C-alpha cells in the first residue's frame, strides 16, 4: 500500500548500487515546488533514506505509481538520456468517464495524436493547440468497461512525455480521467476522491549491466 503522506518513508520496490524504483503516492510532489509549503516531495524523502539519490523523471502530484531515481550522477545522465531517446517503456492505467469502444487496429491499441501547448493564461494548465502545440502521441488500449457505472479502464503508453499529456489527451477525446481536478468537469471530478491515474510499469536497459529490466505494480483502484 502507498506510504501515508504524513510519513517520511517511501515504499521501495527495488534498490541497487545504481538506481531506486519507488512508489510515489498520489498527492505527493515528485520534486520541490515554489514556496515553503511545497518542499515535501518524493525526491526529498528519497534523499533522507538514500543520500545522494537523484531525480530522473517526474510524475504529476496527483498521479501515483512507479518513480525511478538514480544513485550516482553518471547513472542519472544515462537514465535521463534513455528517457529522452524513448528507450524506456512506460505504462499507466486510468479509469475514465464513459464506455470506450475498443480500437479495431491489430493488437487492440489506439492512438491519440494531438499537439499540446502551454495555456499561458491558466498556467500550469496545457491545451490542445494545432498551431503552436508540440507533437504529442499517446497509445491506449481497453482493459475493461463497466456499462452500469459508465466507466472504462484503459492501459496507456505515452510515446512522447508532455506535461499533463495523458490527462489532456483523454479529456480531449471525451473520456476524462475520474477525479481529474484540472481537465474534467465537476461531475467527473466528483466521481473519485483522487485522480485515477497510476504509473504501472517501467522497463529499460539497466545502466550498469545493460540487461533489460522491468518493474510493475498494479493500481489500488
């Protein structure tokens, strides 16, 4: 189970001399924000338990799931480059509003390719912008649907890594994530006490051995 936000400890799924695989609970920042009230975060807590731990990537504050950290600067550089080169496989699960029709493509995966730009008047929000937006690509597949509840469980694979990409892409196609306080309307926000988005899987070449490793943790929703 995720660590309570009042605790300083983080749940660790794997630790070796090169890296840490942690479970970030929903409601905890990945890195410090602006202001004294935003200094408690996953990176600060990790540094207390594993001195010298370094950030490799981030999850939104509202998102739970697997967070990767490096234990040396060289490993941080290698892992950061792997993310930049799209050599890290990432998977998420989300529960969204509505019954989503499964894509007819081979393998059951669909694509959302909508350009994302900063919404400067409503920062930190993002917006779909076909003129100024950066190319953004999310792959998705249907895991289950609930006709009575009018919800669907999706597996998501972000090809690009734009801020709020999964949340914005799903809202843009009419299937906002339950509990999303940024991109869902009030009725969808009210359907869950938190954002129902969880980083379930990371897979990559280990920076020291080169062996392909993978870590997975299902959501608790």
